[in-house]
């Protein structure tokens, strides 16, 4: 068999000497060379343990006749970057990590790859890299799994809400310290259906991670078993000449959207899936989330929209349980190929024939329900199709004169009282100013808070996690104040928040021209987001449109905030949030 790595054997005479000095033997050098890449590092609990998974993947590769070489590119942590300018670097880091993985594969002419990763930007980076390399190599993703549950069901998503209550004078600093100490007891991705958990689920839904791998408990043996299996799988794919492009398809992307809607996934997936599709040169439209979402039952009861933790989702059957429940719905393309070399349907048959579902439910019985009344059961965490949390998905795309290209509303995590809302706009040019007003109790119930100039072309599209958490944490605001931005939100975000407003402010979108005192209307039923009256009193559609055009005519783009470095490059090249906020190549 001709190998990609023959390019270095034939043309790079130093390669043998460089490799056998410490990485492989001369015998290994003649085998297929497989990249074992991870985002191992000390940035957060999702990365602390990934070196152990790489060792297992490496054993699997060698066992199956390949030679593994391990490379590392650690990722940043959204939680550490929250609340300061470091958050501007988080989304751009996705594209840079993807570029480094691509460079590793191409620069060293690898024959395949196992990519071990866990969290918010690292997992989509791995998937984007695979998409770019779809014609080149087989690749298998190994999710790093989910973190443990803290004392009394404390989860890391509780920290920000407690912080906001302390800032507002509603709780003592001692309570915050207690939550900080006891909400993250071990390694693994944050324990709610945030972006890390969502993108692990997306990797399995796309068929690029093995079945049963997403959100396995990170401190239990199952993640090690999955990593070992991944090494075997990548070699099997290599022998069968099945490349990533044979797996990643429009059908697999649609499957991912359906599973996202059924699980109440993070709104950040609406950035990542379009970016993955663009890298693979596949058709994708974010309207799929609405079109498919209105046909897809929302089945999970997971924090932050619900009660339970991500590893309890895995015990309840995880992605495979969702596939089983939706198998007869016609929503999933069950013939889509996966990294096992089998279809989604064949994988499900294998899972059903195993003891996976039985074992998981046994683990669930070790927990009590939140009210401590009984043992936790599967349907407490993953509902049946005939008794869903909601009959129609979890995320909607809104359009209107405030968001001509669209905006994202995760209504599953919002009080239904705010599905239809009309309120006075209060405009902010930064999250910090907005957060101070919210925690200072200086905004009024009913207000619609607008935070602009937070989009990808402005500053890298940071999360407004602190402010959204503060709104939910303060009782008089929880079901009365909406937050709208051209930035984005954490997967832990709950409440009436709308992000990704496009076009963004620095592109001259209407959000740049909203003024304090305008009236904004949110309508989930009509999928609309509109300025319905302006501050100087006009309220008819024609008059509002005329005033907005006048404002846009005198608007001038502010000077670029970043002109050099990675943010300088990213903000010049980033496409619209509704297209994936990736760096365009031309």
C-alpha cells in the first residue's frame, strides 16, 4: 500500500534519524505513521487527563500495526478568560488550533490521526481540522469525557450565578468560596450541557467519534477503553481506505442538528457546525436548526436548562439513547457512515446487543433525584418521545429589522413568559458596563439590554456569560429582562438571551443604530426580532424603517480595535456569526 508518509521516506533523508532518536524504532518508521494529537495541558479539568488517553490510543495504534507519534496543542479555558479581554481570544483560538493540527498532518505527511480533546474550542477545532483534511486521511476523535458532580449537585455552571448574587449583595462571599471549592471535584469537561458537552455530543452525532464515547465519565475506565478503541479504529479505516470525507457529509451534519435540538445543546454549535461544513466544502444553513428543530422533540433534562449533569446523560444512554429514541422518527439518516466503518443504524444494533444501556441505568440508580425522593431513573434525564420536555427543539433563529441575517435564541433555557416580550432598549458598548448596571440593580424589569460591538469582526466574539448569569441569578430580572448582543453566550447560559445578531455592529448592522429608549420586540412564535418604535416616538413600520435608515446613513465604522497579532488577523478575516465566524481563506 502506498502511504502518504512515503513522501518523507523518499524526500526527507533526515526523517529517519530525527524519528528514531526518540520517537520510534527503525521498524516502526516503515509502518503507517499516525498522529496522536491531544489538547492535554493544565488550562482546565477537561485537559488535565488527556495524556492518559493518548497513551491508550497509542497502544491501540501500535497493536493494529501502525506507528503513533504524539503531538500536543493545549487549549484556552473560557472560564478562566471570562470577564476580561482574554475572552476575545477564545473563539479565534478555535481556528488557530485547527490550523496547527492541519499543519502537523501535512507537514509530517501523516497517514491518519487520532485527535483526543474535550472542550469548548478544542473539540470544534479538531472537527474543523478533520473537515479540511477529509480527502487526505482517516481520523477518529476521542472525547475526553465529563467531569464529576460536586457536593449536593453543585456544578461548575453554578459558580457564575453565585458570583453575580454576591456582586448584587444577595449572598455572602463565603457562599461563593464554598461553590468554587466543591463544584469541580475531578477532571473532565464541565458537567452541564455547555459547549464542551455539546461538541462532544456533536462529534459522536457526526460519526467522527466512536459510539458511546461522548461524555463518558472522565475519571472512570470507560474513557480509557474508548481511546484504546480509537487507535484500533483509525488503523482499520486506513486499511479499508475510508477517509474522513466518507463520513462527514450533509447527512451527518443534519443528524448533528437533530441531536443538538433533542439535547438542548449550546448555541455555540451554531458557530461550530457551519464552520465545520465550510471547511469540508459542504452545504449548510443555520436555518436547519429551526426547520429540523420544529420537528424534533426536546428530550433531555440537563443543566443549565434542566436539572441533571452530563455524565448522568451518559449513564442514561447518551447519544446512542437519543438515536434509539429517534430511530423511527424519520429525522435521522441512519445509513450515514461512522468511524466504526459501520452505519449509524448498525452501531445502534451493536449498542443494543451490548450491556451499555443496562449498565448505565445501574449507575443512575446510585444517584437520588434532585428532591431526594427516590433513585434517579433514565426518564428523569432523557425523556421518551411521547413525553418530551418540549415537542419542538430547543434553539430558534430569529429575523427582523434588528437582525436581517438572523440571531440565535435558546428558548429551552428561558422562562416561557419571555418567549414574547416587548421592552425599552438600554444600549451598552461593552459587557462590563452592562454587568455593572445589572449587578448594581440599575436597570428596570422589562428592559431589553443591548450590548454591541462584541461580534467576530469587532473583537473576536466574546461570551457575555457574566451578564447573562447575573440576569438569571437576580430574582426580579430572571423572567423580565432580555439581553441581546452581536456577541455570543456560554453553553451554561440560561434566561431570555439572544446572540449572534447579524450583521454585527462593526459591519453596519442595525444593532449599531439602536438607541436607548427604542422599543424592541422579541417573538418566538413569529421567529422575529424587531425595533417596533424609536425613542422619538415613531411607531409605525414605515416610520421606524425611515428613522433607522437615517441613523445608518450617518453611522461610521469605529477604528479597528486590533490591527496586529492573532486578533488583528482574525477580526480582518472572520465571516458573519451566522456563517460560522471562521477565518475565510480569500
